[in-house]
C-alpha cells in the first residue's frame, strides 16, 4: 500500500509516523511544498515549542477550541494530552510543565522536537520529498493521482492532507473541487489595536485577572490582561479574539471592548468594597488606597478618566464618586480599531468543514481513502499548546486510515 501525506508540518509528520507504525509494510511518503520540513514547529512557542497542555480532563480540554472542540471531544480518548506527554517522553524528549499548564521540552528548544520527528522518520523508513506543492488530486479507480504545480505526478492508494491553515480561500479551492465544504478562512489569535485610546500610555501594565467582553455581544473571556503600546493583549484579549474570530472580522475589527478590571461580576460586592474602603480610609487620598490591588498607574489613570482628583480623600467623593468608580471598575470601555498578530503566533479559523469528514476517522465523506489532519481542518484553539494537540490527535486518528 502506498500512502502519501501532503504537508510536512506537525500533523503530517505525526500522521506519517503512525501510518508506518500501524502498517509496517506500507510505503509512506511526505510531500512538502517548501524547502524545509516542520518550519512552524521550529518557530513555535517563541522557539521553545509548546507541545501540549497539562489539562487532563477531556471535557475541559475541548473547551479550548472555539472551532472543532465538539468533534475533538469524541476522538480525544484515542490520543490526548496525556498520550502526547508519554509519546515524547518515551522517545527521550523529557518535558516540563510550566505554572500556566503549558508543556515544553526540558531543552526549551523546538529543535529537540524536530530532531525527534526526524529520527522517527529515518528509523521507520518514511520518504521525505521537498519542493513539491500539490495543486490538484485526481481519483482514478482506486488510486489518487497527485499533481504538483510544475506537473510532477504521484500515485497513492491512500492520501492524508495535512497542508495547514490557508489564510486565503483561494488556497483551499483544490480541496473544494474534490467536493469538500470550505469554511471561509479568517485569522484567529490577535491583540486589539486602540489608536485613539490614551490607556496605551500605560504600556507594560498587567492586571492579573480581568473580565473582557465585546459590547453588544454575548462573548466574554477572563484572565491576565496586558496593556501594550498599541492597545491590549494577554489571555483575556486573545481568548476573545479566538472565540470572536469570525464575528470580529464581520465588524471589520472596529468594536468596543468592555473591561471589568476587578474580576467581579457582582456589582453589589464591588460597591460594598468601595463603600467600606471609603469608611476605613476616610482621611486617605484616593491615589494611596487601591481597590483590588490594582496597579498604581492604572488606578490613577482610571481616577482621572472619571474625573476624580487622585489627591482627594475617600470621605470627599460621596455616593456619586463611589458610583463613578463602580462603573469604571466593572464596565470600562475602549474602542478598538484593527488588530495585531500576537508574537507572530496566529492560527486560521476556517478551512475544510468538519461536516465534510467522518469525525471518528478523519476520512473525507466525498473521497473515501482521503483523510485530513491538522489546521487545514476547521479546528483551532486558544494559545497554550492546544493547537499542536489538535495536530497530534487528528494525525493519530487519520493514520489509522479508517481501519484500526
Ligand atoms: C509563530 C507561531 C507559533 C506557534 N506556536 C505554537 C505553540 O507553541 N503551540 C501550539 O500548540 N501551537 C502553536 N502555533 C500553532 C501551530 O504551529 C499550528 O497549529 C500547527 O503548526 C498546525 O500544524 P499543521 O501540520 O496542521 O500545519 P503546518 O505546521 O502549517 O504545516 C503544513 C505544512 O504543509 C505544507 N504545505 C501547504 N500546502 C501544501 C501543498 N499544497 N503541497 C505540499 N505541502 C504543502 C506547508 O509548507 C507546511 O510545511 C504557532 C503558530 C505560529 C504561526
């Protein structure tokens, strides 16, 4: 049996290795359009490669995927975070879990992961072919004929497509022509630009736990929020960008973000806290008593935003002052115009629709014997090693070639 894997990235390598392990007699090739394999793995996680996440609950894990979580939940039992850790560690790649649950190689170097894959590929006798960009697939009887842009042809019995995310719809046309539904690709995982907001002057300020929301929408997120020289970043923003990827594209990236700086949705509790501070520290200046341990620069900025002089005393602001503070702490608003890529780390929302594949096997419904793995599918996650986990899981399942 000849098996062709199109795309030499994370999903393609993982799939090819497992095809060969499942079918030792198969003749397996990886066809890669560029000169180099695994180039995203190389730059991933700031060059350290966040291979997976320590989350070991399948239902929690699937919540990290704005698109595809429901389908992944069904196949995670076959291969999820725990298996990923065992897989690398049993191949002499020790891993370390950070406080934020992200898992990296102990070497803190993505090259370790690449070396591991290259070693496996050599050990198993998988053929590696570079500079072959497949542009069309033809089905002839039981064979798949792959054609490259420069007219080279390859014949396989089974094919796994692992070509990664395509930022443009045009790049997915060849897969649409085979009968697959395509979800329009749009970027996910970005930070918010606030060109007209003075809060940018506070760049570098971090609030450990904030709640963010898109005004007029149900979408919300929580987590650390970082003020940058162009606007806002940090998990509380990136998670909104991922879950709102399509919605925010429809809004042309112009919208209002609401920030609850104190991570407390119960307004009454915040009001009680402010009232009690105003009594306990009645004679102290506003600037010297920060509610909820807010960073000093942010607290002064917020006081000035609601026109409360930071030099005033807590017993001078009255009910009106408390209400102003309550409002700014729980429902501060900023206008967003545009987006910026987060540390060059972006993923594509959209791709081959999961409606077009059998979620149990990753096999195409339109073309039996053709499988998909990785970001080419309409699957993507927030940051934290979840995107690679989707590549490993779908690659592992596709590699069964519908049989095992
Ligand atoms: C800078 C950056 C950092 C990241 N860091 C992390 C991280 O630390 N942790 C994490 O979980 N996720 C991270 N991600 C996301 C993660 O890299 C991707 O989700 C993952 O690489 C997807 O794997 P893939 O194999 O599906 O696609 P890719 O890695 O994109 O691989 C696809 C391959 O297919 C090739 N190809 C495309 N079209 C064709 C064709 N027609 N013919 C032949 N070959 C083709 C491409 O050249 C490429 O080599 C990061 C992303 C970026 C951009």
